[in-house]
């Protein structure tokens, strides 16, 4: 089944392709022509770009979903100024902890230290007390017009942003207005009722008291308010009735209205820009990774072509010695490749030979076919071989056999040299794992001895 992301990426690429107005990347085109020489380059390039775009879309989707679901860690900042001075936070910014590294000529130690925020002076404190007492009525009124016409809950906050004070509220009639500001107008009639609220504003050991009169208007419930007031009463009654039950059954209908319940939850994360930036970075890395993967395939192709070169030259010399022409020798090797491909063995060299055979069958001249063969393989040895085959088309096989014999011997020596080099590289890569294994073995041997030595 085809991936939906890949299909979506293909649609995006085809729609943006006419408006992109950019030339194709020559390095990618060259690499694709080497890897997929028998395919249409336009389709191969489009397939590569589509896969790379699909990878980018996958990373972006994962990053965006992670940004929605995960919160970010906060970042710290340096607080130690020159001259051994710690910078205090201004009042209201809070205390902070810092780890300090102290050094002498003889000792060094890390010391955790709590730096408290700057305290207000007496003048600043009194000025802020008066300022807060003036603005408190507007802050605590909540959704009401003012404190002289209260119909809803009050906002009796315990702190006010921008002021380093603690507020403690009290009410002369807690049944009507409690300490949290919840207003209960049930049963209030006539012209309403007045309640006095008192607040104690504290800062450190200093405090000041203020009082505010609140006038509650008579209860006037709309149809919606009466409905939800009844729902709250129903929930309280059910809570009392089902206190011993494992599950609390919510009402399904109330006053002829069907009720549907759904649990809500707050947002998990606050800021997500860093995670989105990481998503963008991962998308860029995915695109670069696709290009690097293409380069690695080209390198692997080059190594495989060099490794298959001695066998190819030897087979070509053998067929020519048996009386076959170069053309018939290529056809014979192409037919042998079908048997290897059926067993799951694929080689870039024989794919190029197969393509050369198709060109010969389509009527292209042998000289042009051999030159294209060397150009597609890209290696200097294949270019030299294609030149020899083109030059000796009309000179017979005798001199060509001698040159192929020399070329086969030289290629065999190069192959042995490459094998030795690969062995040395493999030994170097195994050095670190061997050292780690040795360390583990030493720990396993010495640890019991150390434990037993400590118990003596």
C-alpha cells in the first residue's frame, strides 16, 4: 500500500513544479544518471525530489504534533557580574537559586546560594499600599459594573500583578460573599443587601487593612441561569446520595432537556517556538540526508564497478579468445546476468552491459555504444577500455587480446590493493569496540577483587 505522505508529496511537487522556475541540481542529475542510466532522467529526478519532499513533510508533521503536545524547558541565565557581584531581581520578580564555584589557592568548592529579590524601602512600600488601595475596587469587581451593583462573583485575588504584596480577604457575611469572592444571592430580595469586605495587605512584617462596601442586587435569574442553578442543585443532591458508590452517575435529562457530558482539560504546553524551530532544522537535515544518501549510493556504485572490473575484462578476453566478437561477447555476458538476477544478485556493471546491448539492438553504431558505456561507468579504467574497444574495431582481436591481458593483470593487482586497504580500514573501525570490550573485561575481573579487599 502506498504511503499517503508520499502521494501528498507527489501532488505538491507536481503543482509547484511549473511555478518553481528553477533549474535542476546538476550534481543530483549526474548522480541519478549514474545510478539509473536505463531510466528516464526526468522521472528519476521527479521520484527523488518527491521522496525527499515526503521525508520533509513527515518530519514537519512529527515536529508540529510534538510542539502541540509537549511543553518546553525553561532556560537559565548568568547572574554573576564582574567583581563578584550577584544581581538581585527587582521586587515582584521572585528569588532565584544560583550555583557558585569558589576557588582559593588550596581549595575549590561549588556552593548553591539563594538570592532573594530586592526589598522595598519604607517610602516605596507606603506609596504602593496607597496606590493598590485605590485600584482594588476595579480589580475585585470581576464581571460586575462596580461594587455598588454586584450580581456575579467577585475576584478576591490573593496577589496583584506588579505589587509584591499578599492579600487576605474576610467578609462580615460569609454565607453571601465568602473569602474567595463567590457570591450567593439566593433569597436576597427587596432592594438588595450590603456586605462589608475587609482586606489585609501584607509585605514582610508590615501590613495595612482596608475595607470596601459591596452592594448585592436582588436575585434575578434568566432562563439559562435558572436551568444551570437547578443542574448544580441536582449534582449536589446526587453527590450526597451516591457518596458510598464507586461511580457517580451524572443526570441524563433535566427539565425536559437532554444532557451530554464531556471532560475538558487545559493546554499542556505554553511556548512551542523552540520545538518548531527544531522541526524546521530536522526538515533541512532530512533534505540534506537524502542528497548524502544519493552520494553514498554513487560511491557504492563506483566501488562495485571497480571490484567487478577485473572479472569483466577477464570474461571479455576469454570470449574474444574463443572467437566471439566484442558485440557477441557483450550479448553473452548480458544473458548470463539474467541468471544471476533471478538468484537475487544485481550488479551495476551488468546493468550497463544490458543497456549497451539494447543500444546495439536498436541499431546504434558499436563505436558510439562503447564510448557511451565508458562515459556512463565514469571510472577511468572503463573509459580506457571503451577507447581500446572503439579503436580496435577494424584491427581484429589479436592485438586487442594482448592489451586486454595486460589490462586484466593490472586490474587484478589494483583489486588486491583495494582489498588490503579495506581490511586495514575494517581493523581500524574495530579498534574502539575491542578497547571497550577490554575495559569491560577488566572491570568484571577487578570489581569482585576490590569488593572483597574492602571487606577484609
